């Protein structure tokens, strides 16, 4: 295991994966780590949906692409990133999940007042823990709209009262990923 600061600074969103699946014991380890995340009123309002089935992943990616394409069309002339992403999604056979073998969706119990914050932090915990044991990850916000479809939530077996907070993909990185530019943060000091 590496030093925590090194882990924070070297974690990258991985978009190129090997085919190898992550063993269940490692997935359980990551979910256990997520449980140590702080949460409002200590409600620990997270749940986890683990998807290893290739057909299900492929279908979700296709739904995600269908829901994202019209949205990105609106921004393609004002954002180069949107135009690039659009052309990737329109490419025949492209996979929104970059052929990652595993998706873990962090679900939030909507009875907890801070579920969205708590679960977003749990997502970061799980991604950092994964990086510490050589597993790459990426948050796929682009599939969020498709996942929020009632029929899909039912099909996936998401329990009543849970919202989708963080669709995360995992796998062993193929090659290395360059760090995107880091901006100087806006900081206001009151001394
Ligand atoms: C809420 C959220 C949604 C994201 N959605 C996507 C996505 O749909 N597809 C993707 O390739 N990356 C997605 N990312 C990853 C970001 O693009 C990435 O974290 C950012 O470019 C910084 O790169 P780094 O994580 O390697 O530091 C998302 C990240 C966050 C936090």
C-alpha cells in the first residue's frame, strides 16, 4: 500500500482497461473501505450495486449513449470537449464504460438528508482504495440519466427508496493515463 498523499495525487480517471475481471474478494474489500466514509448524522446511507455481467454493461452503455447524444448536440459548437465526446459516442461499437469489466453504482438512501454528499464521498473513498491496490476507476456521470429510468432501476433490482449517486467503473489499467491540467483553486483567506 502507498502513502495516502501519493494515492490522492496519482489517482487518474482510467479510460483504457485490460479484460481481466476484479476478484470478488477485492470488490468486497473496496466496499468495506467505502463504509469508513464520514456521513451526515452517521447515517451511512450508501448501498452498492455490483454489475459484472457483460451483456448488462453493454446494454447500459447503449442506453447511456442514446440519452447523452441529444444533450451533447446542444454544446458541440461551444465546447470542444463536448464535440469530442459526442463523436466518440457516435462511433459504432464505442463503449461508454471503456470496456471496463466491472461497474459499481453507489446508491443513496433518500431518507438521509445528506445522502448525495455522503455517497459522493464514499465514491471517492472507493476509487482511492482501488488505486492503492492497482485497480483503475472512473465515475461515469454520462450514464446517470439513463440509469434513472424507472424501468431500468427495477430491472437492475435497485431497492425502493434509493437514488443513483455514482456509477463507477473499475478494472486493471492498460498503460498509463496522463494527468489533466490542474487549475490553481480560488482561495479566500480570512485571517
Ligand atoms: C461527477 C463526475 C462525472 C464524470 N463523468 C464522466 C463520464 O461520463 N465519462 C468520463 O469519461 N469521465 C467522467 N468523469 C471523469 C472526469 O472527466 C475526470 O475525473 C476529470 O477529467 C479529471 O481527471 P482525473 O480524474 O484523472 O484527475 C466524471 C467525473 C465526475 C466527478
